């Protein structure tokens, strides 16, 4: 059912203590989420806000994503742990007429990864971003696992899940086959689980020229697991946006990331463990690229973006060759 977002937000205004809502515009509309920006006027002056909503049905029991109510709880818990986030303003209720949704403040800054690693505006902050990300991840991992009920994932479980998905395509790609075997044989011993962001990478961070990382976005893949999973996902080459020489997000080095993590109270994480999870991250992204292509080839979607992303599986294979040759 189509929802008139502008009308729904205006009807919600009195509950937010707002006189008027204006400048409603959709920023994105993916397969599962929509993001809308709007401006409010009221007793507290003019404020910019973001509505994040799921337009379709959702079953948290079978999905890898969290509900928006869980995401709202994660944002609140993260803010209490001093993680930079877009503060939660309202978790929408059914009677609000906007569906499954929440509203946060809008934080000024850049989210496009390629601009963050190349735009001259960020030259002054780029050298400190990796250490800053390490500190932020330590803060996220300090949130008690009891704070928000989430699913758990470990290395062998992730390998099982993604290999099952890979086999379903009938694909035969030697590098991916080798990676599955090698990573299964060299899985690190489990360690105490922490609360993970699950998608902490360049592209899910708001960066500005003054503060560096101003907010961490997109908590929908949060779960409990190995802290090296979060540290490594930021290092996957696909999220360096062409600046491969800087392994952390295209803007920094491993040691700065790990030093920042330790400085903020994170446990000692060996680089070898991070690089193992980095290889697993590249493998997972390679399988997801195949999934994107498969959805287009089968006719399930006509979006040209899917086969374009599908072509990137070759990038992940190059990443895996480099990591395997280096001994992870």
C-alpha cells in the first residue's frame, strides 16, 4: 500500500512537538528500506531529520536484518556508550501511519566512500580516521550483549551459510573454492562474543572536515560475534574505493586501527585474526556479488545495478589471491 510520507509526517508533527514539516524528499529507496529527509519548525527552531522505513513486510525470525525497533534500540545503546550516532527521535508506532519506521536527527557530513578517500575537503581528517574507527569499534563492542537481543554468528557458521548459498548457484569458481577450503581449515579458535555493528565500513559512516567520523549509520546487520569481524570488514578491499594501498577503508593502516581499538579499551586482537576475517569478508562479498547477478539472470529483478555489482566478484577473487599468497 502506498503511503503519503509528507502527509503522514505532518500528521505526526504534534506528537513530536513540531509546528510544521517541510522539504520532504526521498534520499534512497532500496529493495527493503527507504530513507527520507525532512525539515521541522517548532519551539526548538529549525531541525533536519531522517525517516528510515521499511515499505514491505518483514519477518525478523528468518531475516539476517534486524527490525527497525531493534535498530532503534541499538542506536540508543550505542549513544549511551558514547558512539557517534544520529540520535533517535522517535520509533514510529502503528497508529502513526508510516509503517515500520523510525526518525533520527540528520547529521551533516559525507557518506560517499569515494569522496571520503579522495576529496581534498577531507585531507586534514583522513590520517586520523583509522585510529578513530578503532576507538569507535571498541565503544560499540563495550555495549553489553544483554543490552539488545541479537543473533550470533561465528566463522564456521558464516562459511556454512555462504557456501550453501554459493552451491545453490551451480557456480564453479576456483578461487572461491580454494578460499572456502582454506578458511575452513584455518578458522581461529572462538573468543568471547561482543555486540557487533555488522556492517562497519566506509560508506556507512558520516564523515565531516572537522570531526572526522560524525556518526555511524545502518545498524540493521548487528549481531553478536567475534570482534575481529567488525575490525576486518572495514579493511575489505571493496570498501577502499580504489585506494588499495590504505587497507583500512582506503584512508588508513592496520596498526592505527588496532592502536585506536586498544586505546579505547578493546581487547588485544592479533592482525592475523583480522586478516582471516578480512579474507572471509571478501569471500562473503564475492558470493553476494554472485547473488546479485543470479537475481538478474533469473529474471527476479530487472535492475541493471544487480549485474553491475555481480561483475565485481572478480575483484574479490583478486583480493583473496593476494591475501592467501600473503598467508593471511
